[in-house]
């Protein structure tokens, strides 16, 4: 885990073999295998048959839908189009400082974006990020990047999203969100609040999203 957190092995790169790791840390190969099994279960690494074990990456197509839970009513997988709306700098208020575990008044970057499916807006996100970790993030950068938001955070800023906690409740669309999501004011929406963590359980994203569910639903697989 420390090798991942310190970027000794970067996303998409192969980690040493079990034999090499056992020698390096002076433990049995079985102990190494168990540790790798646990990291694979947590989506920190990916085993590739006949090739070895690699650090998991948001650039991997298999990881694209790990944090995306919106599915069309007719089923199947739909790839959304991210539309950045705003990106600005601010100072952390009490709530942002508490959730992101940063000092009150510390710099933060706030992003607003819409997710469109087949040209129709379905999700409206407001995202709060620690400013010191995302220096250089701008509306132009967001518009130019072709991959997912988490892939951008990983490849350009070296911040990998490991896990997330979400709180979901039903709300009514106000005038602004109704206009953005092309629904009637007062329509039911899902409010999804997410806190995302990187290595060492460090919070690096606070996201508040509004989801229109007339043609889509929120899918959560439990195992």
C-alpha cells in the first residue's frame, strides 16, 4: 500500500512479482499473495492473466463505471458526456473545511458540470476540491480533456480516487436545477452527496449532485 500511496508504482504500472516483494519485505510469498488479494478486492490493483499485477487506473475502461451509478430505464450501459459549466477558486467555509479535512479559509476549487446522456442533461454536479492538490485546474482544462473526471485527476494531478461514501435523498427541483436538467420546477430529483477518498483515507473530493430520474435510475450492486 505504501508503494502505491508514495507513487513508487503509478497507476497502470506493473508492481514487482510476489517473489520480489517477498524478498524485499522479508516475508513469505503466501503473505504477499494475501496482501495482493486484499488490494485487488479493494480495486487498488488489477491482476492480468499471464502478465502480472498492475496498479489500478481510472484510464482502464473496466473502471469507468465504478463510481457512475446512472443507468437508462431500458437497461444497458450508456456513456455520458461531461459538460463543464464553471470552475472557480474560493476559500473553504466551515462545511467544506470539515468534510475535506482542511483549514477554514484554505483554498478550494469548485467545479460545476452536467452529465448528458444522448444529449439530455441527467446529472448536475457541484464539486469541491482541495486547492493545493488541484493547482492549475481550470474551465479550459476541463473542456479540453476527453476522458473521465477521475481520469483527469489521476493523470494530471496525481490524485487517485480509491473509495467513496454517498448519502442519497429525494428533493424537489428548484427553478435553477429545473432549468439545467430540463424538468419542471418541483419535479422529484435524487440528491447524491459524495465524499471521495484517496490513499490513507484522505478526503479529496466533496460532490453534491442532482439526478433526474425520469429516464434513468440509480443502480447500486451489493455483494
